[in-house]
C-alpha cells in the first residue's frame, strides 16, 4: 500500500502535469497535493512529518484520487473543494460565494506592523470588501478592545462572513454591513482595512481558470485596476476620525497605483511578498492629495 507521502507526490505530479493554477493558499503542486491528501484522509494539515510514512488503504486512496480528479476537472481552488482556508493559523469557512482569503493584510495584523499607527482612541475598525470575513475576524482577535464593521457589496459573501463570525464567537463585536464601497457606512472609523478589487483589465483577461472560479466582482478593478480605489479615496476622509489610517492592499498594481495617485503620500508596509503589495495612508494625506 502507498504511504501518505507517496500519495502526495503522486498527486502533485498529476496536478503539475494537468497545468492547474496555484495561488489560493499554495504556490506549487506539492503543497496543493498535501492539502488535498491530508484533508481527504482527515489528517492534521500542519504536521505532514508525523504521518508521512503511514500506509493508505485502497479505499482511502481511491477517495484521494477522486478529489484530485475533481480539482483537475473543475479548476476550482482547493479551498472551494475542502470548504476551508487558513490565514495566520486561523481556520475559515469559504465557498464560491466569496473570494478565497489570502490577503497580506492578515500578516500585518498578526505581526503588529499596524499597531504603531493605532492608539487607545482606536475603537471603530472597518474591514471593507470583507469577503468571507477573515480580516474582520483577525482584527477582532488582535485588538480585543475594538468593534469591527465587516462590509461588502455582495449579500452572498456576507452570508459566508456570517458563518465565520459565528464560528469564532465574535457576533457581539463584528457587525456585517451591506454597502457599495463606503456609501452605506457613515463612520467615523479609526482604522479602515481594505483588500479591494484591484486587478487591471489586461491581467483579468489572462487569469488562470482557478481565479475565474471566484466572484469577478471581488477581483476586477477596471482598466488600470484603480476604479474602486479612486472612489474609496474620495469618500474615505469624511468617514475617518482625525487620526485614522487606511490600510490598502493593491497586489501587483503598484505602478498603476502610483500613476493614479502621484501626489499622495503613503507608507509601504513590508510583507512576505515584499514592500509593494500593501500601503498605509493617513486621513491627513488623503485630505491633502491634489485632485486627479
């Protein structure tokens, strides 16, 4: 009988040969296969070494192979098949109603990078474009004294967010809000977190099928990727307290961001992907920005 490790290696080879796309929690075939195999076998996802040499029965092997078949045929991210994604060691429910959570803002919440910009006056936090609610949950966990609004334009996404808020026992501190941008959110907020749709039109057209399986509303940011951000920056100062800051993820769109907001003073925050993925901007800087 094959071992767990052999089954992972075999599955990884199949995934790579099929040309599936990664990027929804893993970046390569081995890690993607490990996720699928360990999940299907109901083994811990974070301790492969402990079970690598365990033998797998023919029946269990057939279940794994069927799951890998589904991953290849459907081109859905693994998280949509397992109904689970992880951020900073925290488990979240996810399905096709919401984007698979993978924001680098989660790192900044966990490692304290945002903390120097906060104070005892930081009480009201907004997670805009909340998707499945993961950043709102992580913020509430990291800062027990704050209350969090988790907002999204998509009612289906908010249904998923509600599952995660309840799952982590945070109903009393996280309020779910349906809003097109900031339209239905008067604030004022002391901290705004936002991982918006920012993929430019050319990149959208070239996305692998796995990204196409996600709600397009959560990805597409217009011709240069900055449509949502323009409206956000115009509306945000009126919804921010005097000392408030906004933390914004823009992925690989820094060039487009700087072209669109050449006069805006921002602070780029270091993440595991570098210092060009997430930025911080103060209310004062937004107010001082020259009109486009």
